């Protein structure tokens, strides 16, 4: 019997990718144990594979596919973004990596090849998420005599991008979403695996959506990966170079930001060239408008002229030396400054540094920046699916009135494996850096929650930062709780007043107490909420806090003999509200034991008032 996973791992090890093979084997073994071993071959399951941007998701997906083939899956569909170049690149990689393992690989036009193979060997089909392409393959699969009774494994790469229903709030289905549902209908059983580095839109699908994952899995990036925890952390790493949002000047030097970024690119390019390398890239992302791309191109041309003029006056040598001092190559021996200067002067005077614009008017093949020393300028096209080798410099100033976390994170093109950490430079405003830091915190939280196996993954973002676009979220079934806002049930019950008394009365003499969040969870578990109190959302938020930190602390305030009238719109006394509001970054639970004289049905009832931590939105889904 062909062992597809063993074949794939052997191919990787033979190519020298030993650490990657070990990571894939670990992910695939866990996936097989938790999802394939117990799979029903008469129903569908939807899952989510969450991995860091540019951290090797495709290689991991191939491992999962090989594991599924070992468990009897004979048909695989890999769906790419609706981009011809990307689909062809993916197809070439599938042929290179999976054809030697025993798969029959099909392009979009290979429908006859698929029929003739008749699942003698597992078929692996690479398709764009294009309405016409998906319709043709639906017809082919539905008309076959063998698909209906066999399990299908659909891998939806960037599953949050084009697959979700953008008409959900109109009670209709968008074209791609409808086509994908139809593909699943061609078989009785299968796995629909959504793959992305930005899972917010997927995790916020309503409970009734067939695109909401019933299981989640993640994988750890390999050695040498530079991701969110490298760039967006406290204290701020030296690779981050702040620029003023108004003047465009660097905060430290007071120089034009693009000029300093160009100096860094020349320094990194010279170091790489002198060490035997043949590529170094610099990406400028000024915004979505083509006018901003044209403006950035003019400014970088001016910066190149400033360099050339500075060579004659000696200013270039002075400025480059300052930039040279800030680099610390890790992947190669640091070259002497005189060599760097000579090489940088040659690069800028002989125009060996090319300027490439990538947008709707100038779609550029990847071969243009796979070699050479390039400056790439663009907007949205610099996001999903585009990988820039040896990207050592990023200049990011794109702003939005209501920024979206998943869109911003997809712009993190500096993430990857082939970057030299000692020569990275990200030029960014302070506001944008804080937003990226918040996104990284949430992503780390999502990974932790998945690893803990929580049934509900809680997503939290600061006010002003949306998790994703509105048109894929069912507004009737999604809500949020706001941090530092008080919530209490208007007509609650208690499961066991005596038990709550035993827990709470020992705290009644204190103004407040610092307690573990686990205790707050136990207290809330004793409350029977009324419909006006989202107890599940609150408990999910607290479970998230505990998953991230088992020792997490909160504030408990206990008051007894409270003569509060029911239905007044407020529960707390002014002093207790003021006390709770003093704790801005902690979750506060205030428990009132009521006399029951003013409308409450049960004497001695305990009523909670909850204030979640921080100026954040905690998203909830029904």
C-alpha cells in the first residue's frame, strides 16, 4: 500500500528540509488522530487551518492531504485566489511536490484526464476561485459515476478572502460561495478545510453557516521564521523605524523617511551582494490609490538623485555610514564599510536598483523581483499570495478610516523565512505600529485558544479596529461586548444561593479583592441569566483570558443588604461604579446580595454586574 505521507516527508528530507518535514509530520499526525481517524464517510465537516502569514501553510496542507489519502480520500481540490499567475504557480508546486508521491495532478482544463483516471490514483485538482471554473468542475464531478460515493477533500487557500457569502445580510448567496456549496453537494462526504493566516472572518461566521468551522488546528512556524512576535512586541525591536505621519520624516533622524529607507536598502543590498546573494527587495505600500503609488515613485526617484548628488559632495558617505551602524547581519559575515560604500555607490549610480510598480495598471510577474535589487511600489496587490524573496525593507504608511485587522495583517509581507533579522527595517507610523501590535496579540490569543481546544474562539480588538469586512458577517447573529462598560441581568436567578453565600460572604468586609479569574468564572456559573445579559459571551471572554494565562487576576467587589429597585436601568451605587471604573485593565465583577423588597422575586438573590477589561470589543456569534 502506498504511504503518501511517508513519501512526501522523504522527498522533503532528501531536499534538505528536515525541520520542515518534522513540523509537517507533527501537524499531520495530530490531524489524523483528532479528525481523520473518527471521520464519517457519509457527511461533511468544515475545518480551519490557521498558520502565520508566509510561514509554510502550503507545505503543511500537502502533509494533511497525504494523510487524508492514507485514510482513503481519493479526490482533492485545492482552491486558489482568482489569479492566473498564482494558480499556475500553485499547480507547478503541486506537481513538483505531490506527483512523485503518487497523486494524479490536474489543471483546470484537465477534466478528461480526471475522468479517465477514475480514482485509480488519488486525483489532486488545482482550481481558481472563479465562477466559470467552479461551475465547469461541478458539472464534471456531478456527471461522473464515482464522485458521489467517495470522500472529497477541499482545501480552500485564503478561505476568508473570496469564499464567504458577501450577500448574507440580503438573504442571498454570492456567486463563489454558492459554487463552493455546490461542489460539496457532488459528494456525500468530505472535509472542507479553510486555510488562512487571518481567520477573523471565518471564526465570526454564524452558527448556522456551513462555512463556520466545526474544528480548528494550527501549526508552529519553523526555525528562522520572522513573524508578528519578532516585529510587534514590547519593547519595540530595533528593526522598527518610526516615521511621522504628517511630515514623512523619521522620528529619530528627522530625515525624509523614504530617503533613509533607500539608504537601508542600499546597505542591505550591498551586504547581500558582497556575500554572494543575488536578490534584495524593498516594498513601499503608501495606500490603495494609484495616485499614491505614482507619488511614492517620484519621491523615491528624488531620493536616488539625492544619493547621487551626495556622492559628489561626500554627504552620501556620511549618511550611509549612519545607516551601516544600525545593521547587524546575522546570515553572513559583516562586510567592511568601505566595501559597502563602494557597492552602494555602484548600485545607485548605475541604476541597478530597479523601481517596479504593482497595481491594476501594472501587474508584474514574480520573475521581475525574484532576482536583482528592487523597489516595489503598490497597494492591495502586495497582499495575499505574493511573496518577495529577501524583503529586508518595508515602508508602510497605508491608512484607513476604519482599519480591518485581516486586511492589515495580509500586508505583512516582511514575514518569512529568508530574511536576515539583523538587516530588517520596517518604516511605519506609531499609530499603525500600535494597530499591528494589537492584531498580533489577538492572533497569539487565537492560537492559544485553539491549542487549548476551546469550543468557542473569542476575538477581541480595540475600539476603532474592525476584525474584518462587514459584508461577510451576519449582522442578525453577531454582536459584541464592550470593555469598560457595565452589564447586569434585569431578571436573573441563582442556581444555589447557599453555595454563592459560602463563596461570597467572606469578601463582604473588603472594599474589593484581587482574585483569580477562575473564581470569577465559578461565581458566574451560579447565575441563571435573563435574556438581556450575554452571560455566554462574558464567560467565553473569561475562558480566553484563562487560556492565555492560567493565573489571570480580576477584581471582585461584594456588597450585601442592597435595597435596589428592579427595572431602574442601573444596579450599582455611584460609589461602587466609581470604584469598579478605577480598574481599567482588569475584569471587575461586582456581586450585590439584594433584600428583594423592590420587585425582585427572591429575597437574598445575588445579582452580578460585569465590566470586561480594556477599551475593546469582545465579539460574540450566535
